[in-house]
C-alpha cells in the first residue's frame, strides 16, 4: 500500500510537472508569434519606405536606378525636412500678409477714439539729384498714390523719403523737391536741416523725432535711397518682435570705421565703434 501510494504520488508530481512545463512552452510560442508579426510589419514598412525613396530619387534625379544608396537616402530625407520647414514658413508668411502685419494694438486719440497703431515708419534717406533712385523705389516696392495708401492701411507700413533743405534756401534744388512732393506726397521735408554729408547723424535724429511725433508706430526704420526693401519679409520679421520692449535691430557695425577727415565716409566719433580697422 505504501509503495502504491508512493507511486501515485510520483505520478501526480510527474503529471503536474508536465502541465507546468507546457505553460512556458505556450508563452514562448505566443512570444515567437508576436515577434514574427512585428518583424513582418517592420519589414513591410521598410519596403514601403524603400519604394517611396526609390520613386523620390527617380523623380528628383530622373534616373531609373533600382538601388538607393545611404547618401541618397539621407539627401532625400534632408530635402523632405527642408520642404516641411519651407512650407511652414510660407504658411506663416501668408497668415501675416492676411493680417497685414499690424500689431492689433489700439492707440488712443483724443481721449475717446482709438485706431490701430502703424507697424513701422520707414524713412528713406535721399538727397538732391537722386530722383531716378526715388522713382526706382516707387516702382519696385514703395508704390505711389493708392498703392502707397493701401500699404499703410492694410499692412501698417508707412514709407516716406526724408530730405532737408538746400544751403541756399529756396533755390532750384528746393523748388524741385517741393514740386516732386506736390505730385507724389511721399516726402518728409526737414525744414530746419541743411543737406550735407557731414550732417547725416543730425538728419537721423531729426527724422526719428519727427516720425515719433507724427506717428505712434511700433517701430521706426531708416534706409538709404539705394536699398530695395522686401516689405513682406520686413513686416513678418517685425511682427515677431512686437512683444519685446525697446527693440533695436540692424547692422550695428560692419567693416572698417573711417577715422581720417579726408576719407569719404569719415566718422567724427569713430572711437565709439571700437577698433577702427575691424
């Protein structure tokens, strides 16, 4: 009996061991099945990507190669990323154009009335004998009449030519500017300033003071009459800085600062700009 009972016990233990051994085997089988499905799925995705890359390379290069090298693959991926970035920038620029680059902030006038503040006032520094330059700017990006007014109303960008008076007040030079301004109405004439290459810093200060008094704008800008401004790019760039107080942008110092009075671009206060040779 004892031996029999012992035998039954051994059989039970053996049966239990066999049953327990089936559980890990089942788990391994399930894991292998899932792994096979995962690998097959990844291979399918990789094959789709490979086909896409082949088509992209054929489209870009016009060659019917059946193999894509690692370098070509990286180039295509880089092109796709650049395309995405360009598309995003184009969307931002389109949205900015539709909004007119205006700040949306209201300026109070007369205590009760409000209007949208201009985004920027651009002073185009010019002088006598430069009418051809001014006409080229009007045709290229500034516009005249209704086009100039539309840029002001829709984009909040005001552009004016800035000039002083002749040393011989009221001479033919002054008369030519007055006649031109009567036709175009796009000048800021600084009556207290005498046009002179030595007085450019003073002219700048007078312009900024005049512009700030006349227009309550977000920004004030100065360019020369040989500069062609990309209005859309300028408006989009300035719009990104509206939340920053006291922004000052531009070319602060580039190239040599001329310290000799005999030089054309002599800067009397050259020492303020650091090393005159850098």
